[in-house]
């Protein structure tokens, strides 16, 4: 929808900015302006100013600046159109429609909105009607206080299947619009339409602007329902069908409450209406729920949009049963193709048989908060789901797990994030299978695989190590620049005595530091080394077959996790050789002069040696 600048200016002219802001932020007069604490960052001294004459707000702390539309967009987490519509409604302006068809649709939707609002009011009245006192008592016994009941506009749909229809009819609504709104259902017996929701606690569902667009209904306990004429057991929850106002997969229950709380509270996805209510009652005000469907792609995007922070990671909290776990797996599958930097989810699972409502009532809010704090990041959940309890006794089975994880990573559209997921999975594969790849008779120092040539450096002195090991380290990075994010600190420590190698090391580190993660491959890096005129020096390493005898893990065809394993072993060998060289020098100094300083130096090195042994054990 295109909105003209003229309309926007007229809207601003009708608004008083301090009233808009003051409804959300405590303001005080400061001369011709207003001051308050900025709602967009934490501060104790007010630095947020509102100027009605100039029609803008400004924060001298964080730099936030804008007009009424910008403030509502940012504070209420609304889109531009949603913010304009909300402000226009406040001052009685009609947002211009783009076409006659849009105007017809808008008029139709306005009628449906009004009908849903009237239905919600009627349900609320029924809940507080003295003749339905037992229903209100039931709600209260569930631990739902009056404040939450009012905030979420809980109601009651009585068993009389014509009561709501008669009420709306008296207000001038025809059966056709009631059917379209989903509050009544057509009879299959040729009789009059009847109420869709009967004998249920009612939960109005609102859109981003807080307008009622649909309903959910929870069945009452059996002893509170009229006697059944058959063996039919009503479903625990029923939801409005999709309408022109409402699409199950594009809406979340309590979204308007969570959006306003998202600055200070985690966005938390639970499974049912009562779970949301229980969470809010316990102080978890970012709780929402899908509406009778598995979490959809659109709902995931809504969750991310709600969170005003750069890092967006809602917690998906599932019931502690098989169905809850399957729902988590389906959600993960849908989220993977949507992932991008700083946008993810984590998973929290309740004990078997619990849902958030029962768990909070039985264990308290602190225990529930701790459970959420232990939520699993998406990568960890995927790993556990695909690896736990499986048999990996053969190379084929291990390859199957590796291929599955590779397939998952390949579905992530962002190449940089895809790279990091691959690295996480490779690290976990190594942690799971690494020990079984090693020869049990080999020294714990060496973690290399015979297939690629073990690390066969003998114990050497400092000068010998400084001649050999820096060459092997540089060779490894030239063939496998993809491991650089994990070993960049080691790369800076490489200090070859050979002037040519030192030149290559400095150039290589500079190239790697200035190359994006997705471009860290051998061809790209060597092309930059060539451009710097260092091809001859790099070829002396890459084409030296004798070096691979000492470090087979550095060969180009070796998998990155094995390269990284070999690198760590080589670094350990280097540090060990330097340590013993230092110890030898210290002992020689002590033998030459029995001073306290020389004695303390030897003792310190021996203590360091003991600590290193303990760490390895």
C-alpha cells in the first residue's frame, strides 16, 4: 500500500506527539519540551526529549530520533503500515485505499472486526454473569487472577447454541457475516446456523494492532458440562477456521502482549492458550502460542520481528511427551532454511507429562526460568536428535551421520552461517569418533591418523623445532585456510627464522585476516599469495613431499577436522620442545651459578611441567 506524503503530514498535524509518547513513557515538562527516560535503551538520567512544535523525539543517549510514526513503529514493534493505521484510527482518519477493490475489502473487514469485537465483549459478559459463577470459579482455581483475565479478555461461550447468534442479530449482523467470521456454523440438517463455540472458556485472538480476529475455546471439565447423549468426547481445544481476517499459520496467540514485552523479556513459544496465560501470570510476558498448527515459517518470521534486539533467539518450549518432541523436530526442519546471522531459536523441554501450565503451578516460576535458561541452541538440538542412541560401529554408519549433518548445513541459505554450522558438526563428529580413529597404543600426545601419516617429529631442541615446525604450520594453513578461524592466534605466534618464510607468514596472516569466512579456500588464498609475488616461497612448502612425511594431516585431501587435530598436536609438540629447551638452559645456568634466581627458575619450570601433565591426564 502506498501512502502519500500529504496524508502523512495531515496525520502528524492531528497528533500530539507528547500524548502518543506519554502513553508509553513517563514524561515531564522541561520548558517547551518534554523529557523522560529513553524507552529504547537503559538509562537512569533522562536524555529522551519530545518536541511537539517540531513533531519529533530525540534521545541524546542512544541517538534514537523520529516522528510519531517512527516512535510507534519502534516502541510497539510494528511495520510502517501498521503504525500509520494505528495512529490514523486514533484520530479518526481513514487510511486511503489503493483501489476500489481495496476499499470494498476494507469495508468488509471493518464489519468483520466490529463483529468479532462484539462477540468478544459478549463472551466476557457471560464469564462474569452470576449464573455462570461456576465457570469463573473454575478459571480462578486454575490460578488465573483478575488482572490476567481482564488483560487477555477471557470469556465464556454458554451451551445455548443460539444465544450468541441472537445477540449479534439484535445488533444488526446478518447470518452471512457471522458465518464468514467463523462465530457460527452452517447446519447440515437444513436448520438455522448455530454457535461454533459452546460450553467453553474463550480466548480472543488479536492481530498486531490488538483487534480481535478469531477465538480459541477450551472445553470445560466433564463434571461441568451438560450430560452427553453419546460417547463423543469433545476436543480439548478448538480454534476459529481461517477467515478474511485470520490465518492460523500467520498469527500467534498473545502476540500483541509479547511484542510490547520483548524489550525486557524472552520471546517464548508454548503450545496452548492456558500455557501462555500461566507464563504471563508467572512473569514470563514474552510467551505466545501457535494456533492449533505446527509452528509455521510465517510464525517464525513473526517471532524474529517481535524481538527489538540484534540477537533474535526465541525459546521454543515443548511439552514433555512424544508429541512435543515431534513438534520440536518439525519446527527445526522449518527453521533451517530461514536461518541467517543473529536469527535462530533454542529448545526447552519439560519433564515427561508436564506442560508449562502444570509445571509452573507445581514447581514455581524460578524453576521454570531455570529450565528456560538451559534451553538447547538449534545446532545442539539437531546434533542430539540425529546422533543420540544410534549405532556407529562401522564406517558406513558414521558416514551416514556425517552426510545427514552436511545435508542439514547445506540447506542454510547464508553461506557464512552455513560454514559455521559445518564446523560445529565437524567438531562434534570428531569428539564422538575421534578416539576410535586413534591407535590405542599411540602416545596421547599424537592424535593423528595413520592413513595420512602420523606426526613423527622426534624430541628436538629449540633451534631444530624452530626450523621444522614453522614450516609444517605454514604448509598446513596454505593447504587448509578454512581452519583459520580456529587457529588464528597460533598463526600470529609462528615466527620462522628463515627470512623468506617470515615474509610468507606475515603475508598469509594478512590475507587470511582480510578474507571473509566463505572465501577461505585454498585456490582463493593462493591466488592472493601469487599476486603478492610469493609463489616460489609457498611452492617450496606445498610441493615438498618430505614435509608430508612428518605431517600427513597437512595434505590437501584430508578432512578439516583431522587437519585441526593434527595442528593441535603439532602446536603441542612445538610448545613441548620450547619448554624442554628452556628447562635445559635453566639447569645449565643453575649448574654454573647456584643463585636463588636460577633455582626459582628451574622450580617454576618443573611446576609448569607437572601442571601440563595433570591437564593432559
